[in-house]
């Protein structure tokens, strides 16, 4: 039996304060305790990128982080991207470029891409490929996702202009 430990963090802009099992992963906490099921779990070894979220603005594999390690941090999941019915430019671009098929890996891609594009709205193709190379997708072959990132970069760049 594991001990319960208090944790207080910000998740998608709201304060979360609760007790968690000391051994619970952040991915399981988000999915099972907070109901944020957009974060999926793939390999559970930090290799596939499917469970990517942003912790303090940086891409993080939520299967490798314990929920208690979120103490005091800002956590963003794929649910944070849209504003009600208004999709984020990354979500729009994935739809427009057919950058998803089964959707299992999509949230992880979107969060890694969000990290990239929030820091660089005009990434080179090599920079995009570097980010995409850290993710596993068995459906798309990556070409449509690459186009989606370029599309999203254009949208985000023009929005900031």
C-alpha cells in the first residue's frame, strides 16, 4: 500500500489541490483522477511521445513523471488548446491537412508541436522533423503531420503579426 501525498498544481489554467498515491504517474492522474482523457498512454517507457503534455511550457512525457512531481507546476494537456468550440490553429491545421487518422497519438503530437510553435512560429523543416521524430504514429506516415505543422506555423505567425 502506497502513501497518499498532497499535491497542488495548475492544470489547464485551474488550481488542482488533492491527495494522490505517491506512485501514481502524472498520465494516470490526469486521465483517472481529473478526467482529462485526451492524454493517452502508449509505451509507458517515455519512448513513443503519445503521453506528451506541457509542464511549465516544455514538452514532457507524462508517463515518466509522478503526479507528486507536478507540485507547484503549470500543466497543460491537449484539452487546453481549444477555447470552447474555437479550435487552436494546431487543431485546425491537423484537420485541414488530414494529420490524424486513428487519433491515438494526436494529442502527444499536438502538445509537442505547441511547445515548438509557441517558441518559434517559423521553424525550419529540420526543426519540425526533429520534434516529429520524437513521436510514434503507425497510421499517417508523418507527411500529413509535417504539412499540418507548417500550416499551423503559418496560422500562428500571421495571428501574431
